[in-house]
């Protein structure tokens, strides 16, 4: 995983959610995280919960490559937002939870890779 990130500049992985739904996530780039931060920074959220929900949703938008065999990774960001916004809330919640696990796994692999680089 670390080698793919370092030498190929990206890491993707297929994840099966609830034993049925196959999705592919990719690690976000600095450009992705900067875009997310800028979009959030341009809003006036009244509640911290709204801010957190928006960040989680945008992380999903920028990380989701494939959903149940449908390639969404090459679509424009606005199209991905529309796609994800049409999904049931319970599905988006499950996707967000799995993305958090994926992000943690990538982070741990990078930390281990750096230590052994």
C-alpha cells in the first residue's frame, strides 16, 4: 500500500459493505483535501455537526471510485455529489464508516512504511 502511494501516487481498494455492496475507495490527494477545505471554508455553518457531516460527505465524494459496479470516479465532482446525495441516508452512513476504516488503514500503512523506508 505504501509503495503504491509513494511510487504510483495513488492507492485504491475494493471494499465490500455488509457482505453485499462492493465499492472502490481511493486515497485522497492533497489537491482533494485542499478542495474540500476550501469548499467548507466558504460556508457559514451554524452547527459543528453540520460542518462534520459536510466534511464526511465531501471525503466520500472525493474518494468513491466505484459503487456497485458503476464507475463514478471519472465523473465531475458535482455529478458525484448528486449521485451520493440521491442514495439513502443509511447507505451513505455505511459508506462513510467504511471510508473512515479505509483512511485509517492507509494512514497506518503509511506510518509503517515511513518507519521502514
